[in-house]
C-alpha cells in the first residue's frame, strides 16, 4: 500500500496527469531551492563556506537533467575535486596561496592562475571521463582566491558530496533512474534488420 501511494508521486506519474514542462520546471525549482537552502543553513550555523556560486549550476544539473552523465554522483564529486585541486595548484605555482582576492585589480599572476586552473580542469575532466561543467566555475573561485585555504577547500568538497547525496535521495524517491555512482552506460544500438538478399544468403 505504501509503495502504491509513493508511486503516485513519482515524477513520471505526475507528468502523465499534468503538463510535463510545468512539472519538470517545478521539480527542478523546488528541489534545487531546498537543496541550496540546506547548504545555506549549514553555512549560517557553521560559519563555513558550504554555499558558493558553482553549487547553483550543479543543483540545476542534478534536478533538471538527472539522467545525463554529467549529473551523476561520480562526475559531480570528481569534477569538483579536479576543479579544487587544479585551482590550488595554480595558486601554488603563481605564488598566490596567501594573497587575498581583489577582483578590482586582476594582476598578471592572478590572470595566469586563472588560466592554468581553468585549462587543467577543462583538460582533466574529459581525460578521466568525469565531465561536470559547474566544476569550471569552482576552479575559478579557487584561482581568484575567493576560497583558497585547505580548510575552506575541504568544506567545498563536503558541500559537493552533501549536494550529490541530496540529488541521489530525491531523484531516487521520485522514481528517476538516477545512478548510484557511475553514469549508466549508453544503450547498445539495435542491429538493423537484415535485407532479404543477405538473409537468404544472396539466393
């Protein structure tokens, strides 16, 4: 009985009864908003950076296009991790680890750090098969010095993991075939039906 009751609220069932575009838009808006409200509450009570700009596009991917490979938990977590590490490496090689941000005065060193961080992120994500576009924003947040200390970057990754967990829970409860970790492999193409001449051996 409980299963039948919950099935009425699965996304596909709701879309059969209402306008699919409106349902999908509402699903994305409500769940992205709630998820980031949770992160904002954590940031408020912990005084730690659990809320930062690149979580927004990640939430959009998780709840608007949850079946895309880029929205899988694996791509989400590893993509942001690559962004964080690339940004920190870029700060280290340009000598900016201890330099506070100043968006009104972008120095040549800061420009170089941003270019290195973004280049590494955009190269390493496809190399390791973990493309997640919002991570390109994360690496710039780090390279620009907005979040740069090891403690801050640890909190960033905890926030990403928590958001990915929320996406997993909500999408699964909604009946969406959201992957537990890796994106689902693409379906194998169906073989084309053989022509009469081929089927009959050319006779």
